[in-house]
């Protein structure tokens, strides 16, 4: 699915387009993820192998956001998501450039157990897991994070598939984004795989019906 929106990004007026990820995007996405980790600490597991982070187990689909625009002298806007953050951008050149990424996977056994505990209504039912959402620090402010989440939601909507995600409690901007898009907080947990002892996280669910 491709969706386009025009919005302010730093001192530039840009168009954001979301499309399915291809293998040609992987090196660019891996480089972006390394920069995002340096700025936001996302993902908490680190980026020793960023390419591996782009190939999560049970991958169903993935999308990238591209920008195209020119200098306008306008001010920046807000782009909010885990690995997206808030701020203004003026470091992306003219032409097309991949600036963001999101993926959907089938849930693991552990995910199913945690979601079943927090949302008994989803226990035993199919659902997808939204993950790997990030936007380049220099490209924030154009709404790329929101458009990426909306692309994943549109994919799930036509299939009647509920979605869930976990987001670190520290990522306040991400929480605001998901709640604005209609995601429902279903409970709190600890995300393991990062710092010793885990990282506090919140679980959200979205139902297309």
C-alpha cells in the first residue's frame, strides 16, 4: 500500500510515501537503525547486528517511508513513535530517500501468553504484532512514523486482524502516537532482552472491527 501526505520537516516541505520494503532498502534501514539507537536507545536490545533486527522471526510484512521535497523555509513539526522521537529536521537532501521502517510479525508463544494474560479476549485468536518502528533522526517532523503505523493498520484491517505491540514506558511520544491512532492500553509488563532486569513496557491492542 502506498499513502502520501505533505507536511513540514524542519525547513523543508516534504511528501511522505509509504511502500512495501524491498531487499534494496535493507542497508539503508540498518544504517538508520544504528543512528536511532544512538539518539533514542531504541531498540533496547542494541544494534550489534542491525540487519538481523530487520528480519524478526515470523515476519509477515514490512514497509518503509520515503520522503521527497524541497526547501521552503517553514518550521518543523512533530513525529512521534518508539524510535521516532520528537524534533525538527533539516538534514535530508532533495529527491527520494528512505527514512523510516515498520514491520508486522506473527506472535511468538511468549507473546501469545503475555497477551492472553493481559487481554483474555484475544486468547486463542489470531493477531499480529507491530514492531521495528523507527524514523531517521534527521527526517523527523513530517509524520512518517504515523504513516508507517497507519500502513500496518490498513494491512491488518482488510484481513480483519487485531494487532498488538509493546512499547517501553520511557517512550512517552510513542505512547501518545498509538493512543491518538486508537490503540488501547491493555496492561503493563517487563520487556526482556535489553538491560539486566528488563525494561518496563506497556502493551497496546488495536481491533479493526
